[in-house]
């Protein structure tokens, strides 16, 4: 299986053999172990721990910083193949191919992270499978934990795509700076006290009471639609660059 995977993906084969990628793997293992033991000591249960971890700002910052580095590493490696960039003929093809490559490599990293996280989390939460009601939603922590995980990873995927397009538009230095400003937003944007529809992305990482679970889900879906519009706009901007600006990274 591994041989077939790499045979059809020469870029993945090349990128995953680099020293930078091996360092990323080590950081990923550390991140997964940290996440597994990042739970509320006063509410030690598997599902509550999953919710707590994936709404904890320290973990979120570490997670997104890691995948910013992983995305930049893939983009930088991809742009070293000048001959392939020329074969793609236009910026639209470059963006599509680069997004596909980033999602494949980061998807592989996400799977590795999730497996390690679940293994260590289950060790930390042996015999701690208590479920509790969530706000006044009429659902328990086992269902809500699944929703939180889906929401968290969907936001991560959109974050990867946006950073990939930004790389094409403004190159790695400015993309990294934008990422840093994004992280700073968690510290300067006040945490809301109640759940409602938000334009600002930071508010969707907090654990907030939206009064009803369908309302929380519908607001999140609406926010994802806004993210899709942003991606379309950024993609359009990227395709309008001059040819040399796309390849001279």
C-alpha cells in the first residue's frame, strides 16, 4: 500500500523523505501526547476531555502553528520544482495542484496525530467514560465531542487551504506573518460570553452556549460558507498574478 501511494505521488515521496518533514513528525507526536493529557482535572472523562482539549486556546495555538509550518514546508518544497511549475501552464493549475498536495500531506499528518491522540487519550482515561448533558441542548458529551472534533478539523482544513493560496499570492514570509497575526487575535479579541453568529473566526473555537444545538450547528455552517467565499476570492486574486510572480518564490 505504501509503495503504491508513493509511486503515484512523487512529490509526497520526496517531501516526506526530507529532514524537515521528519522534524515535523517528531513535533506532531509531541503535540498529540500533549493533547491527550490536556484535560480538565476536575472533569476527567474521555468525552469531556476531547471537548476541553479542542476548545483550549493553548492547544489550538500549538496545533495551528504546527500545521502552518507543515503547510509552508509543503509549499516551499513544491516550488523547488521549476520544471513542473512551467508544465502546469497557468496559475489556476498551480493553485489547484498545490492545494491538493497540501491537503494530502496534511491529511496524512492529521491521521497520524489522531491515532496517537486517541491511543494516549484512552490510556489517560481508562474507565472514565462518563457522559454528561451539554448546556440545555438535549444531547450528551459523547455526541457533542464528535461535533467539536468535526468542527475543529473542518476549520483546520479551511485554514490550510487559505494559507496555501496566501503562499502563492504573498510568498512564505508574509504568509507566516499573517499566521502570527492570526494567533495574536486569540489574545486581543475578547472571548464572547454567549453564542451567536460571529464574523470573526476566533470565536468559533470557544465553548459557548448557543441555547440550542441546531442553532450552533447552523451558525457554524453559515460561517463555513463565508470561508468558502473567502477562498474563492483569494483564489481569483492568485490567478490574476503575473506569471513570474507565481513562480519566483
